[in-house]
C-alpha cells in the first residue's frame, strides 16, 4: 500500500472533521474523495499534505509515518482549485518554481519545464503570464508546476471547480490520461459525482467526518452499502411507501426506499409493456426537457417519483394517467442499504 491512514481524528473547535478515518491507497491509483460540503474530504487531503496535523492516528506514505515530517519534505505535489499561480511570473517560471527551490541546475530546469509544457499541450506559451491564459490553460500550468519536482504523490483540491462546464469535461479526460501515463499516485477532492465516476479508479465517500464506502465507481454506484451512499448518487427520489408498488419483497423495519430515474419505466396506458401485470398507475404532475431526454414527474399511490422518457418516444402530458414500473429500488434500514429487484422480472424469466 502506498498511502495509508490509520485511525485519524481531527477536530476544529466542536466540529469533528475526521472521525476515526481509515483507508489505504495502492501505488499509481487515481482516487476520488467524494462527499458534500463539510464532509471532511479537504481536511483529509490537507493532513496528507502536511498542511494540517491530525489530533491522533498515523499517516503513512510509502511505508513511512509522516506525521512529524514537514509539508515541504513529504515529496507531494498540490493543485488548488483557484490555480494559485504566481501572477507576475511567466508560464515557464511558474512551472520552474519548485525546481529552483530544490536548487536544480539551469540545464535540468530548462529540460524538465520544456518536457512538461509539451505534456500539458502549451508549447509556445512559455513566456505568457497567467492573465493571458484561459481557465483551462491556467489549471494545466498549475498541474505542471505540481509535477515538476517529480512528486511521489499528487493531491488535487476540487481541481476543476473554477472552470466552465465544457472545458471541465475536456480537462477531466486529459487529467485521467496524464495520470495513467505518468503513473503517479493521485488523490483528488470533489463534490461532483459525475466527475468522480468518470475520473477515479476508486472512490472514497465521506460524510460527517466518516468514511461511508470505498470502491470502484461501478461498485459504489450499483451497490451502495449505506443509506447515505444510496441517496448520494443521481437524482434520487425517496418513497413514502414502496410496498404500494407491485411485486417487491417487504423488508421488516425498513426506513425508506430510494429510487433513481433509471430504475423506473414510465409508459402511456396504451403502450405495450411486458410486465403489464406489475405496473402501478400514476398521474403526470410535471415534465421537463433535459436536452437528451424528458424528465417526467409522476404522482402515484406510493409517492412522487422522477423518471425519464426518450425524445423519440410519444410525449406524455401534465395531468395524463400513465403506467409506472419499478425495476428495482434501494431500501434503507438504519445505516444499511439493500437492493430489491422487482420479483416479476425473475418470475418472467423462469416462465420463458
């Protein structure tokens, strides 16, 4: 294991930012620390960097406990969300900054900076100042500056937060490719689920200073283990009484049911549908155009749910009665989450 946190606790006043945090990260992995604001993810990053000190517990990097090692000696690169570039330095000098502090010779600095400028795709812009760059270009320079001293670990705090949506999309793919190419162990903090799913090899979900779940994006998305993980991803709907929807097992003592739009099929009353016997009838209370689909809100006996219909499907309208079929749902009981599949799906496959 390359990075390990053991029983880490950190309190600011009466706010518990880290509550017995434990996890390990393998070398060369790109890890997403994902959670809502105030969930403790940035505190974890700052403690690994040496910018904060844990109250108790051990931070181990490459087999060494680093709690007492100052930030500058930990061999870590840090990328901040607001770039934090030096305004009065050129692109070249910004990237060379860490190398000059390390007192590397001029020839090495020139070679290393040229190599990084090539890597980030900004060849020819070495003499520009930050004010002459776009947001995406600034973030690439910040990335190159963090990588210049050859860190063994790269930490990124909301690296795309200050960048507009289209560029953010491009930078995500670019960052993933870069890190795979360089093989540097990296941890990035985000509150954006799509970003974590798209970029990370593994996701660590934080909530109220605790680790909720650790796993690959697919595991975390499809098999949430806790009530928080189940409700955190996607545009979830909470149902008052899921037992009013047909053909689901009843979980004794269940608190609530959580449904994602992709768990739901909404059809017009006259549309053919295989599981017709298991549908519930509801009324459309709202439709909204979302670019690549239509979001449909339906009020049923068991609660209000959100589903989607494709643009090529016949339109449904406000006030129209429709059939609603739930393929699956997450049921929470205490802090645990269970996946329930609609029994009619398995029963049908047996008949076939």
